[in-house]
C-alpha cells in the first residue's frame, strides 16, 4: 500500500518526568534530521536540580518545568501530537484483578495514562528500566500494555529493549522503550542499532588532564580491593571495577558505589596534591573516577550540558538520564510514521 504523505510544519509534544531533558533532546534531534520543527508545550519534572539544568538548556517563557504531575489536572494541559515520558517503575495492586486502568491508581504510570486518555496524542514514547519486563513476574508490564492497548485504544503499542552500546556510545545500558500510535503505526519498527567494536571508553575520555579530585586515595583503593576479595571468597559480586580504554562502560548509576563501577586508569596527573579532604594520599596507579563530562558523553549529551549544578548533582542527574542517541533513533522512526502514516496490522510477537 502506498503511503499518503502528510506535510507537517511542526510537531507539538509534552515532556513528562523530564529529568534534565534527555528524551526531549533526542526527539528534537530526530525531528531536525526529518526537517520538522518541534514545539514543547508542557514539561513536568519534580526535582529542583534537574529543572535547573532543563531551564538552562531549554529556556521557555511559556511554562515552568518544575511541577508535581500528580497534582496536574489533565484537562488544563495543552493539546499535543506526541507524549514523551521516562517514568519510574512501580508495583500495581493487581492481585485478583484485571490489570486495567483503575488498577494503576496511586502509581505514576496512572498519571501518564490519564493524560493520554484526555489529550489523545497521535503517538507516545515511554522509557523505563529493563527490569520492568520481569517486575512482579511480568504483571506490571502486562498491566501497562493492557491499559495502553485496550483501555486507551492505542492498539499499535509495541515495546523493545535497546542497549546504548549499539547506538554510538560505549555504555552497556539496557532500557525498555514503549511506543504507541493512536490511528497508525503500521510502518513503525524499533531501530536495530549496530555495535561498533571501536566504540570504546578511550573515545570519550577527557582530552586534558583532569582535576586531582577525581583520583582515589591509596587508602580507599586498598579498602575496596579487600572488600572485593572478601565478596569474591563468598561467591558474591562487588561494584568496584577498573575499566580499560578499550572497554565498554557498565551502565552508569547513582547511589552506593555507582561511580566505582567504571573506574579508569589515567596516568596523566603530575601534581598529586589533594584538593579535597581524603584519607591517605592520591594513589600513584592513576586510578580515578570518570568525570561528569565523560558521563555526559556516555549518555550522548553535549559537553558540559549539566555544568550549572554541582558535581554531586551532575552524577545523579546523568545516572537518571536516558541515552540521547537511543531516543533519537527511535524518535526518527516515530516521526517518519507520523509524516507518512500506515494502517496498523496487529502482531502477536510483541506485547
């Protein structure tokens, strides 16, 4: 069947659970490549530090990104063609029930569902952690798909797990993406990605010598090695890991030993004078944490995208961010389907 080409001057969208704007950036990059203008008509994010970054990178006089989605009346929101959302994974009270719209009440997915139900966007893109697949034995994902397909009528809803390392950044980060269309979707498919063996950490390391503050103390290095040995003796894993320049990073995460999962050896430091309070001395092996700028590159963001907040907050917001390259690839396929819609034919292979 030949597609009917639809000329679109711009695509309006809303950005929910926006964080620092990774999903928005990916969507806008894709639209630019498709030669389509975009307009963000509403943003929702509850974290002050995230919105500090968001405001700087996406200045707007039309709306304030800092707000609580649970307190937003969906009727008051502007209409939009696309809904974007990276939402937290939560358990639903579905025991003995049908796993429908009402069963999601009290969860943040419910807020996405009620907005979709009211505003009826032409398409949506949702993102979550890979663990959503197995959460509560698959019941959580099943409920989400049931709501989107049956209760809300987006029958073309599909999901896929994609890995950031297949989209041009050296990070082994798997996430689930859910895409649905209101009245088309027959021509949409998720991008395959292509792993490049040359896509390694050495490509994203800072070009200049970094501050001594990123280098670990010899006392801390010794302590971590002892912890790792004790855990290994018990058959347990331990977060401490030193990566080589020709490696791919573990998924960057926040909390616990998140920054110690991707340590690197960088022997360019010449001045070993501590710039922060540490126990012992700066290690002479060159072991350091990756910098926020390097984390930005792991997420496909422009350099210094998050430099308006502290290092602590940069790590936190980057660990919570999506990989922009992956969203861009998905969004390109979404936009092409919206420009040239094709009727959806049900498939039982996914969702």
